[in-house]
């Protein structure tokens, strides 16, 4: 088993995909990845919760009744996607606490899926909330002009950049031979 270094603690930072890890042999690797994932969630969740709290209080504002059908639909989508984002982003914590301890690899894989879905839902909530507010304040044309660069930036930073940083996949090394030279 190769030693775990600081570069391996982040998601996707290791040479190996979580599906390639053996639950027994790579127990420390799986544990470190899972704890890294939980640390990332501790950073993301407060912001998502603040957004959701804001969205839950908006209907009580005086001018909310002035929203037209499209404004209400944007609010509905922002509120719903924000709520589901919180549910998906909290999911890995429950898997960590309640999941089968020996199923580390499966828990990590499902947790990563939940985080990705939660972040996509967060992005949808941010964009629709922004569009709804910008449309209400500035008009439809300006709302679209403000939203498009945000969506392009999200796609660039959240999808394209991470995909370009994936190392090319080499065939799996023989694990019984010990650590690779130079480590």
C-alpha cells in the first residue's frame, strides 16, 4: 500500500479512481478521501444554508406580491433546487455516520455523487435566484445579460477546468509489488 500524502487528500487528487481502491488494502486512502470530502462540505454548507434561509424569507417581503408568473417560477425553482442542494450536501454526513463501516469505497463513491448533484443544484439555485432578482430590478434583457456570464463561468470553473486536470489513465500497477520507486 502506498503512503497517503497531502496531495491525495482532495477529491480527484490521487492517481487512482475511488472505484479502483480495494476496501481492505486501501483503507487509509479511503478514510482520508472521505474525511477530505466531509471537510469540503463543512465549507460549502453554511453558504447554501444562508441562501436557503434567504429564499425562505423572501415571500414575506412587501414587494414579493408584485412578482409576475415568470418571477414566481424563477423563485420556485431557486427555492426547490436550494432545498434539494442542502439535502444532497448533507447526505454524505449521514452515509459517514450510518453507513456500513466496511463499505468505505461504496460510501465514498455515493458521497462524491451526492456532492456533485448538490453542487449542480446549488448552481441552479444561484443562477435562477440571480435571474429572478435581476429581472425584477433591471428587466428581462439585463437579467439575461447578467446571468449568461455567470453560467459560463460556473461551467468553466466547475466542469471544464476539473476535466482538464485529470491525469491520463495508466493501466493499474501491480499492488503486491510495493510502492513505486521514488516514493
